[in-house]
């Protein structure tokens, strides 16, 4: 009886028989070709290998390129201001208008300056007339000097002739005195020659005094010439001052028309016709089209950065559109050191903070865009600091991770399930 019961227990039920049949059919399908589990396993392994290789390439590419989002468009901002005070008569520009270099942008009321210019011109003409009068007086005084000098020369020649006559009369007188001593001539002859000698002496003395008077007149005339020359020089100095005043008035008059010093776009316009502006007052700002990028890289990013390296610039305002550029220069020092309130690291507790260094990046070509690009707009520059190099340590680490991962994936994915697991799966 016990043997019959054991025989009954070992007889498989129809449900067990069906499960065994399915297992046999699975074995037949496995033997016929790769199962779905095997294909999925190989797919996961391939995907894992691609991820590891891609990560290695990403690390190498990241080491060859340095990027930052702390970067902005930069450029010269030219403040346009009035050089003189006055009332605004005309404004020839509007907000955000493009203007060319030398174009008139603002005009001040020129009437006050026109009157000042005419006044300075009249003062210059008056000084010129005075100079002409002084020049004429100087020339007249010089002519008078020449006349007196000629008279003096004539009188000096007359004096010389009188001297000769006086010498002859003195000689005749002395000779007749000697002859009188020998009783050759009469006393009347001696008296006659004595009187002639004294008359010649008086004539010569008068001629000498006339020459002295002429010389005094010459000295006086020359002093007058010097006085006229000094007056003329003074008037010439006044002419120079009047000419400078006229030039300044004309220059101020030219300042009534404000012109654009550079080509660019009008921004922050704050001037309207009728307003009174002071000298140096800012009217608006002019932003030239020549812009560049100021990128603030971390100090550990600029180790391989050099001037001339290629840069790819993505502009946020253009939805990340990329432009080509190059590194122009690197600032000598961090931006914090040149700020309004630089840090004092020698006071208090010190906490090391990674500093940022401004790097100037210029575009290879002028920006061509429908949207105006100006200072302050955000960009993302990527500097190629070196070629893509695979470090031996990174390659070795990636190889170990790849092999270990593939081994685990293939081992777990290709391992055949146990018979009990299959039967249990069939029952479920």
C-alpha cells in the first residue's frame, strides 16, 4: 500500500507536464538562435562601452577647451557732452539711431557767441589800426632822424672848413707878428690879421656848437624812434591778444554745433530742444560698432591660455549663435584687485577664494546681425588652449572601468537561469 502511495506522489500532474514542455521548447529556441535576453545584454554592453569612450573623449576635450559664462560684450562708450553752456536749438538724432562720424547731432543757440565773435573781431581791427598809426609815426621819426643826421653831417663839414680857415688865420697872424718884430710890416697889418684870426676862431666855435646841437637833436629823434617802436610792439602784442580772443570766440562759436566724434548708435539720450545745458553736461552716449568680449576666467583656467588662441563665442541674445574670435590680451591681475574697494587680505580671517582674471577677446570679423550687439550682453566664450590629448592615467582608468563593466554586464546578462527558476517562471 505504501508503494502505491509513493507511486501516486511521483506521477506528474498535467500542469507540471505543461511547464516541462515549455522548458523544453525554450531549450529548443535557445539552441536555434540568440534569445531576446542575449540581444539586450549585448546592446547594454555596447551602450556602456560608448558611454565610457564618450566620457573619455569629453574629459580630453574639456582639458583642451576652457569656457566661462562670466563673459560679456564690451566696447567703448563715448559720452557726448557740450563744451560750452547754451540753450539747445536743434536735436538731429533720436533714440537708438545710427550716426556716422562727423554728423551733426545737437545745435546750440549761436547768437550770443556770434555777438562775442564780432566784438573780438572789432577789437582786433582797432588794434590793427593803432598799429598802423604807430608804424607811420615810427617811420616819420626815423625819417626825421635821417634828416637831422644829414644836417649834422653838413654842419660837421662846415665846422671842418671853419677849422681850416681858423688855422690859416692863426698862422697868418703869428707870421705877421714875427715880421712886425723885424719891422717888415706895419702894426695895422698885424692888427688886421689878429682880428681875422679871432673872427675865424669865433666862426669855428659857432660851427662846433651847431654840430653839438645837431647831435643832440639826433639823439632826441632816435629816442622818439625808440618810443614809437615800443608803442608799436605794445600794439602788436594787443593785436596778438585780440587775434587769440577772436580765435577763441570763433572756436566757441564752432562748439554750438556738436558733432559725432565716432560712428555708432545713440543711447541714453537726455537732451531736447529748448533745454539749457552747461559746459561738460552729458547729452547722450554713443556706442561704436567695434565691440569685443571681456571674459572673466578663473585663475586656474588661464594656465595654458595665450594671446592669439582661437575662441568660439556664443551670444545669448542671438540664441547661442556662435562667432569666431581670438584671445587679444590677458589682464595683469585679478578683477577684484582693481575694483573700487579692493580686498584687504592682511586684515581679519583669510578665506581663499578663486579669483577671476579678465581676458579680452576680439572677433575675427565685424558682427553681422539684425539685432544690435552692445556692451553688457552675455556671451559664452570657449577658448581652445591646446589640442585634444589623452592622458595616460585617464586612458588607463577608462580601460579598467570599461573592461570591468563589460565583464559584469556580460556575466550577469548571459548567465543561464536555473531549472527551478524556469519551472517557477513557467508556473507563474
